[in-house]
């Protein structure tokens, strides 16, 4: 069983570390996630709300491991 979890990164974070944690979960470059999140925020406005919710809900990586 794979125990992958979403979390916020503390190293290399830009704002809250959410995009870095999501990128590590999906094993992609964090820049791709940041651009996608920015497009969501600019396109339909839900990206900003979703980011704030994730920043509150996701635990820090040090709390998970």
C-alpha cells in the first residue's frame, strides 16, 4: 500500500509551501504546479480560495514524517 500524503514543504517554499508539497506528491516540477495554480486563480478565481484552504488544512512535512 502506498502511503502518499499531501503536505506543505518548508524548504524552497514561495508562500506557504502548498505547491511544493503537491508537486512532490505527483512527482513533477513545482514550477508547473505554481503556473497551473496561477492560471486557476486568474481564470476563474477558485485557485486563490483553494490555495488558502490547502494552506490551512495541509500539515507541514515535519509533522507528517
